[in-house]
């Protein structure tokens, strides 16, 4: 989904006068990250009184809930940092103009500062996101990416004509064969999907060598100002021949070296064996460190917050209390895996509603876990006992919302945002949560919310902003239906 550029004032001197950075949502304090990353549908106690068919249907909402962990916050921090700094060395505005913008903010540049700002920026390497299958890596990454527009349309930047489309991020799956050609095809398809383009056919219709294809794809993503490339299921490289996997890793490194495009690799821990074959590959692949997505620990703050949050979404006619025994059985049967816990919670409610008992007990949870989640029973028992699982064997199977206060906002005639960064992000988040509750997908809801706030930067009434965002969503839906007819 494309969004018009809306520029925000910058504090860091390296970011001032750079439309590629200023068009991104403003930075916020890390304390705000959990609020931004929380994804929750609406809920009312009156839902318990609805007909069976509606209550069973509403249970599917549990699969869309996302309660962030500290790893989610670190993921947001690292993606945000990589994205902004990757654009520092690719500012399309001439330095003499950038200098004017800096001096307008009342800062006189010294000779040393001018030299620093004009010195070519070094490569911004990405980082791996590692965790066993099913722990929530992909969901967490996609949740963070949805906080940023995917495509930004620029027309005029502070009086300077700048007609460009900026591709902020692309997420693709690593090809099963782990080949450079397969990855290039995936990237082209990802670009086409984001920009409604036809680059795949244009580039792949002519038979060309692997090296030429890599050059073509590199030139394309450079021309589109790609901010960050995310490659999921990177463990597919482990099944490729050694020379093929090395070629693909070298291509990723070249993106960071020559184009300053960070690559974020998402996959299971076994990819480390491949990266550690050569020191340079390991160093560059984890240039910004690495993030481990771990299972929640028993009696941890994160488990407590997760289980109490999803417990709100109870649709049985009779209320089932969340006591310590119930918390323990859900942990024991999911071993700290939020996806399994949410799925189990949905399953036990399904049965309670359909068999008209309208309630469930600890023994019911154990029985349903055995009946409906037997395929992962062995892994869950091993993990609960602290057994060191063999990742190669299990890899294919496992591998409190708070009210947001509205704030005063204003905007000057230049189209540059002047309201506090945290207010902007939290208002966008609250709007997107309302849209999600209406059945609009997360990525789209956050895009419509950003557009609504950009269109009415001085508006303080959340209902008006929500109405405008819903109008955007309806217009997009009508256009989609018209295109299909």
C-alpha cells in the first residue's frame, strides 16, 4: 500500500534534510514500544450472550492477538535503527541544501562537522532473528514492519521537486533451493506486490546469467531506495549445496557493502552452523548483533502478561476464572509458547460452547491438549523437563492494553510535522486498533491510520480521525471490488 510523504522534524543532525528519513514515522522512546506493538481486537462482556454461531466465530480473534515481549521491543529498536541509518548515506538532497536546513534549526556547522557529514557512511549490516519454529519470529517481524509505511510517494520536499517512490521494506521467503536466482525472483515478486509493478516479468523474461541477474536486482532496489530487506526461513540455505549457499550469503553481504541496504535474516538456530563456517560471513550477518526469540519462562512477567491478556477474550456463557492452577496447566501444555497457548485456549472454549457446558476445568485443558495437540506432545514434554532438544529433529515441527490519551497536535504550512513523536505514534496505534477490531488487516489498518493523521494533523477528536480512516478503508475496498469485476 502506497502512502503520500508526510515529513517529520528531526533532532539528529545526520537525519536533518533527508526526505527518506523524515518521511518515516517519528522516533519514540523505547518505553512506548510495548504499546505500539500490542495488537488486540475489541471485546465486550456482552459477547458471552450472543448466539453460539457468533461466539464460535469470534474465537478466531485469539489468533490475531499479539502481546509483545522484550524480544519484540529489541526487534523494533534494531529494525528502526538499521532502517534510518541505512538512508544516511543515500540522501538524494545535495549537501548545500541539507546545510541550509540544518542552519535553519539554529545550528551553525563547523568545518569539522561539515567534513563529518560529507564523509561517506559505512555499510549498515543487518542481523539474524533466531528461534525454533513456531515461537513467533515471523509474526513479530511482520508486526514491527507494519509500523512503517511500505511504499512512500514523494512529490515535493520543502520546496524541492522530488518525485520518487520510496520502498521502505520488503519481506520475502528464502527459496527452498537456497539459490541466488531463487532469491532474486522472490525479491522481484515482493517488489511487484508492494508497488503494484511488473518488474518480475521485465527482468526475468530475458535469459541472463546469475551475475547479471544479481546486478539487475541490485540496481532496481537501489533505484527504489529500499530501506531494509527481510529474508524469512533463512534455514533453507542449510539444505543447499555449500557453494550455492555461500553465493547467496555473499550476495546479501554485497547489498550491505555497496548499497547500504541491511539484510535481516529470520530463521532457526541451525543457520548459525552455516554462518560460522567463515568469520567474515558471521561478522557481517550479525553486524548489529542478533536477536533470539525465546519461549516464555514460567512465572515470568511476560507469561503473566500474555495469559492475563488473552484471558479477557472469553466467550463461554459462564466465566472461568484464571487462578494459579489454570495458569500452570496452560504453561505446562504450551511450555511458554504463546501460539500453542492461544490455540489451546481457543480449542477448550470451542468445546465448552459447542457441548453447551459453557465452562471448562484444568482437567479439560489437559484432555483437549492431548486430543487436539498430540503431534507436539513429545516436544512439549521434553521442553518442560529441560531436555536439550535436537533442533535438526524437531525443526520442521517446532523450531494489558492501556488507554491512550489524545494529545494536542499542530502542523505548519510546509507540511512538516511539529507535534510530539510519541503522540503521533500512539494516536496512529489507537486508530489502527479500532480498525483491526472492524476486521481490517493489521498492515492496512496502520496505513489508513497514518494517512488519517497526516490528513488532519491538528485534529484532536479520535472519532473524526477514525471516521476518516474508515472512509479510506471503504474507498480502497470499493476500488478493489471494481478492479475484480
